[in-house]
C-alpha cells in the first residue's frame, strides 16, 4: 500500500512494484490520477488506485477498511510517502507563518501517522514492513527550508518510537532519507514569492539557487524517483534492511556534514548558502560534489 501515488516518488514506486508483480494499492487525490496510474501499469489488474486525503479521519478509516477487504487483513508492506513542501513566501525559521507550519505538520507528520496507525493492525498480522519517506534534512538541517525539515523530523522521531515498540511483533520500520530528487514536488516550488530583503536577504537566492541546481542535475540518475522506487523494493524484500538508508543527489556529502561538530556544520552550510546564491546569479558552482551512488 502506497500513499501519495498521484505523481513523483509515489507514482514511480507504485508502477515499479507493480511491474515486479506486486499487487499495489495506491492512494491518489483525484479519480483522474487513479485512472492514469492504472493505464500506465504493467499489470493493470494488480494496480488498485484509491482516493484518500491523509488529513481526513473519515477517508483514512475508509481506506483501512478497503485495504482489509482486499488483503484479508494481512498487509505485507506499506510505503508512507504522501507529503508536501514549502518553497514560497518567507521560508526562514523566524518568518515562516505558523499557518504554513501547521499545514506541513498536518500532512507530513500527522497525515502519515494517521494512515500508519490505521494500517498497523494489518501490518502486524502479516509481520510486514513499514517504509516511511522521511528526508535527509532530519539528519542535516539546511537553512531556509520553510518548515519542511521540522515536519519530517517529528515524523522520524515518532517512527523511532514505533520501531522500538513494535519490534516484538516482527514489523520492520524503515525511514528512507531522501536528498535531492527531481519530482513535481520540487517543480511546484516558486521562488518568486520568497522575500529578497529584510533581515534574511539570502533566502530568495538560496531557494532559487536550489531550483537552478536541480534543473542542471535533472538528467542525473541519482536524482530520479526511480532510485527511491528501487530502494523501496530492496527494503521490503527478504533480508536485513537498513533502518535509515539515504538516497538522492549529493546524499553522501550532505549526510557527512551532519556527523561533524555543530560549529563545523554551521560553517560548511554557510558555504552551501553562498553556493546557492552564486547559482541563482547564474555563476557556475566553484565545487562539484560527486553524485551519490
């Protein structure tokens, strides 16, 4: 069962697992997205789109009941993927509106928890695997992230608690920490509304520079959603799965920054900000980090 399968990572993972022979229940927000997903599936009879808003108690309850009817109450694997980001307006810790933070928490944290709680009895019955799409920013927090990192950090802390509690039931809990992935979530970011003045003038250039670098790397295999889909397939398969695998463009160097002493992290991330600013201004980056493998 995969949430957020209308586009991006969720859609790619649903299609990939379906092609491998899995029966996939995929949540979408619109019927048209579900129809398109089934049409693109290699095995349409094993692709089951279901409309669900992860912020709705009623719709999630209906989802759990529907999944139980399909699976007989035994769910082998779940990929909690649905999420949103914020790349417009004030994206600083001081200026990001509380209403924006509440929306991010409602979808990224509480929405994921709501669906997971509803499906856990079926995962326990099958001694299945829960995979959560977290973010590498829970490990290395980048500045000017518009509240995205806190929402994912809350989710990952909750997942750590769950993993330690549910272990006797044989359910595996894995958090995928994704770095740069080229998805519609990234494409929806619009730096036009990010302030370029005030006490944090670099925030606009940082967001715009990130979008510029993502467009430059669009053809890089490391940033393709397929990398996440392949990782999900590995994690839910037989064998011992890593608890917090990383994936995406520049995942290794970003992870490495997060293990350094805090003052060194601050200094290196200040250099990252300057790099983003130069990218926004059209200057080539002075240092090219190696692509993750």
